[in-house]
C-alpha cells in the first residue's frame, strides 16, 4: 500500500554502511535467521550415564536466530506473530519481538537402569527439535 | 516502608516451607510423572550432583536390552518407524529371590523353580500388553538340537515373606516344543494371561512357580546320557507395556491397516491407536507403521 511505501521512503531503507547490492545479497541470503542448530552431547557430560545406557550421544538440536519482520510461509507463523512485531516496532518496545522456537519435535528411545536394578526401554515424546518457527 | 513490608512478606513465605528441597519446588503440583523421566531431570536442573547409587543389572540382561534397543531405535536413538507393535516401553526384571525345589542336574530333566519378581518400577499409566518369561543358556553346545518340554506355571501375588498372599495362585499348564538354534540361546514363555490381571490390579510383588520337564529331541551329536537342564540360568521377566502418559511417545496405528494374527490381540484389547477420524498428518511422520509399497 501507499502508506507502506511512504513510511519506507521516510525511514532509512538501506543502512549507510551498506550499498544496494550488499543489501539485496542479505535479503536473498539472510544470515542469522531463525533456524535449527545442532547441539551434540554425550550423557556422560551430564553425568547421566549411570542411569541412561543408550543412546550414548544425543542431539536435541535447538532453534536460534532472528525472526524476520515479515514472517512468511517458511516459518508457518500465525498472523499474531506479525501483529506482535508491529506492536514491538510501532507501539511498545517492551512487548518482545517474536521468538525463534521449535515447531516440531521427534521422539527419542532411551534405555535406562531403574533404581531397583531393572532395565527399561522407553520412547519419549518431543525430545529432538526438528523444525523452527517464529512465534 | 513499602519496600520493607514487601521483604517481610517474602521472608514470611520462605519461613513457611523451610524443609523444601530445591528440586522439589520444580516438581509438578500434582506429582504426576508416570514416565519417570522428569524427577531425574529436575534433580539435574537443580544441580544436584549425585543421586542414590543404583543397583547394577545382570550383564546378560543388559546385553539383551541393548540388542533390543538396536532393533527398535535408529543409531540416533529415534524409534524406528517400521515397527508395527503398540508398546512404547519394555521392562526387564531379574528375579529377586529364587528357590530351586529340585537339583538342576536331574537325570529326569525336571526343573522346578520358584521366582519372586518386584515390579515396583511399573507405573500406573503403563498398561501391560505382553509378558514373557525368558530363559537363557550358559552353554549352548551342551544342548540338544530340539527338545519337547511340558510343565506348569503358577503365578500369584507374594507378600513380604515371598509366600502367596491372596487365594490360590493361577495355574497355567503348557506344552511346547523348542528348537534350539545357534543364534538363539534362549527360550521364551508367554505368561501374559496370568500376569495381566495382577499388574492391572496394581500387584507389584509376583511369585512364579515354574516346573518344566524336557525330553531330548534330535541330538546335536551322538551323546550318552539324558537331556541335562544345567545350562538354564534364572529366567528374566520381560514386560511389554503401553505407557499412556503424555511424556511417552504414542505412535498412531491405523485400525484399518492389516495386522498379523500375533498383533491382533493387542488391538482387540482396545489399546492405543489413532482416534477415529485422525488423519495421518496429525500423527506425524512416523505415523505409518507399514511403509507404503512402490507400485
């Protein structure tokens, strides 16, 4: 809309330190955007290996990065996310920007030694992040 | 003055609960963690270093469960989607006490043993689907190629002394023919019908009395003397359970999908399946236990 165009013209569209080609490069290949990251750990690091027998290693993964101003279909964010962004920018900066959080998880099978010495194989829900979203 | 009043209120609230352990404050209010996963995690979050020492399981039992884990989960630890059964929990118990009523090296090949299992780690939301008594052998080479075994199994609730407490134990006569294969150094006995009522009614101390008479079938090699039961070591009890708590992973199995006769009893007992009308998409990528075949 015209209002949007007008506001863009008024504000600094491109930071002074960037030229136009760099700006477009960042637009096309955004960096530090909300995405999945690996975090591999072994249960011995947590000293959990006395009760978790398998797996030895675990990658729960995590979501990190900036949420773009206009979250698109890529993140599957609801309209509320965009509204919250507008509120943060235009009305009240104490309302936080949308956060980069996991949207889907996968389960994990765990083999544990119970306190009584019995052994249990269990499948736990939501143990590995598989997709990120902005909310 | 407002500030000091506020401090007094905080101090007062702290004094009300001087005994509270730090990690206990993180526990859910209703103390429901049927999965058993959360208490250790809460302890870790509160930076509690060492918990009480755990009893070490039998190495043979541990080896078996590690093999089971490899069969059920990928290298990354994700449950394999090709599995079609409904259980999400398998528990292995070794007998807490056992009394041999007859010596093992019987010429007649009779083995009679009384076993006591403590199933305290089975939680209320875990529903028993199948239970198996599993015998392993120390020395496979001494076994015949095949054997025919008959016997009986009695199961009942045990009191603290190990004796049956309530009524007469349920008896279960059986007759099986076992083929001993090189890669399978164990035999399994389905004890579900006897154990299910006890577990369902929250009985956790189980006494089992097993009597087995085996006759040698085809000998592996010409051998003088009768079938020797000495390779038998105390059996372990395997419970296949469906944990219905929220923390447990619930795979969706279509009620309309074809199932083998062995799987049907689980479904007939009304165990976890996709609710009516639930589409595959709601069940996630691991929803289909049977991958579609390419045409």
